[in-house]
C-alpha cells in the first residue's frame, strides 16, 4: 500500500500535469539565460500563502522592496540545505539595511503549509525580512515557467536566485548556487538602478 506521502506526491504531479498539459516543465531549447532580465518582467498573478498564514498575490509581497527569491521544499534532501545557507548568510550581509527582503517559495503546496514553512524559517535563523510562502497547487509550474527555473522534481527545483525590483518585476537571474556575496551584490545593484529610474 502506498504511503500517504507517496499519494500526495502523485497528486501534486497529476495536478501539475492537468494544469499545463504536460509533466515537469523544462525550458525549451537552450537554457534560460542568467544575468540581467531586459526588459524587467512583470510578475504574473500568483496567489501565495505566507508562513504566517496571510494570503496575498506574489506581486503585492514583492512590491516596494528589492527582493531575492529562491525555490525550495521543506523536505528537500539536497539543494535546499545549501540554498537555505545562502539566504542565511545573505541575511547577515543585509543586516540593518532597509528596502530589502528574502523570499523562499516552496514548490510543494501539499506538504508545506504555514506551519511547515515557519518551522523551516526558524531552523534557518530567519529574521523579519525573510519570508516563506507557498503558491496554489495549480500555479507551481506557472511560477517556475515565469522564473525560467528549468525542470522541477522532488529534490531539484532550480538552484538559482531571482532578484525582483521594487515594482515587482524580475530583473536578474543568478547562476546555479550563487554565493551569498553575489546575491547581496545583485540586490544592491538592482536597488540602486531602481532608485535612479525613480
């Protein structure tokens, strides 16, 4: 007999297939380019549930701050441990600086509700400017497609960081597993450019 967790995984995969008409999304042809996103891309209408239980659109969560976004999963046994460490060390570098935030988005809405996300954030030592969130089940692949995250599996879901400007636009994609110094530098760069535009 299949375990409850196995059945949930199957449901997640089936729902994603139904939503898009195919399995795990993968960028067609060449890999999505890293670096500056020109022009910056407005975020789609993705509904999120935050780690504190609040529900709001992704665009609203991003609005007004320069934000680094990563994809993760609480139960992930590979990439997420390293990704959590990257954000933890980035948080240290941003200490005391206003206008920045970190956002970890789970790609497993069946398992990673507010309680699981808040517990994961506590384990990472997250402060007030580091949020966790989960999209609706049917919007997971819409989100990964927009980000250009590549193929999504249980233990691998795009080890990049995505930087958004204060207007909720995707402005930069790092390479895989960026160092904390790079994430911090890209946040500073996008923030500086946004202020010059304003």
